[in-house]
């Protein structure tokens, strides 16, 4: 099993800036040399997707350009990684698991792999009656209809977090607390620094996601936080927090 993806930080930066000029030298080395924005219908499709995601928001100027650039680089990176692996392992067959837009045979990963390597490919798509594309013959080679699966609600803390600045104790600073969760009731405060969950140290957003990956709404976690007291001294506190299903929770009157 191999990872095809580009670092999320790079994708996010290109999306925000609309170009690659502000990337560092090492980040630029990770980018694929070939980037094709001219595949039929690619920019139009991404434009529609971008409009769907921002229809209730005021999109910043240049945001669409950044969205298209970041998605293209994302697709090209996955294609380049796949092509390199298949070149190095010619007797290997590869199954790529990715979102339906990334696996489109007309403008996703498949044509980008084909531009790098002559290899037999087929795209398989799971459909539902609600989202069957009109251009299905251009989108995929095979499709199947699987019944929807309802998963248990994912447990959320209801916190807006940011990685602390260099020089401070490692952890995640609590920038805001959602009224839909139970963190406020549990005693968590704005500007606290989250340094551990269930006795596992936290120094990045990735650490937090890994620890909470299998947690469900209703599960309890122990948070260790760092807080500045009235004497301007920092002290550690432990908080028991029940995770919430924020999509279903309504704030108390």
C-alpha cells in the first residue's frame, strides 16, 4: 500500500494563493513537472464544484483560480506517483482508491497516468440514484449501485484549534468554542492550549485527528490543557469531555 497524495499544506497554500510562487524550495520539489489544465471540461467541472461549495459564502477574489490550480496539482501528483511506482514495479497491478472526481477517466487521474506511462486502465464508480452523472460513459468504464451505509455519528470536540507559534509549548491553541458541543460546559476556555488527549501528547492537527479517528458521539475523552492563571502563571488542568455529533446537536436555549 502506498500513499499517492500531495502534502495537505501544499494543496491548501496553492488554493489560498492561487499560484505556486509562495511555496518554499523543498515544497516546489514535491510538485509534478507536468500539469495539464486543458483536459476537456476540467476547468468547467471544477468551476461548478467551486460554485456549489461557495454558493452561500462570499468567495474571495482569485479563489476559483486557486481551487483549479490546487486540484490539478493534486491529480497530477497522484498520477505521477502511481506511474513511477508502476514503472519501478512493472509486474504489479495497482488499484487506486480515490474520490469519484479524481478517478474520472476523462479528466481525473487516468488520463494523467496515460500521459506518463502506457498502461491498461479502467475506472470503476459507485453510483446512487441521486447523483448519477449525465455523462456517465465519459466518466467511468464500469459502475455499480451499492446501498447507502449509515455510519455512527463521528465524535467532535467542538473546538476551533490552531497550532501554537514557535517558542511556545507544543500543543493546539483553542481559538473558539462551538456552542453546539460540550467543551464549554466541561470547563474548556478560549486561549487554553490543548497538550494531550487521553494521555497522548498533541503537537499538531494530525496528532489530534489520529487520536479521535475512531471516536463516536457520546464517547468521553480526557483533555489535558495548559491555562494561564490570574498570577500570569501557566498551569495544567484535566478535563473530561463528552464528544458530540455537532451536525445534529442544537444549542441549548
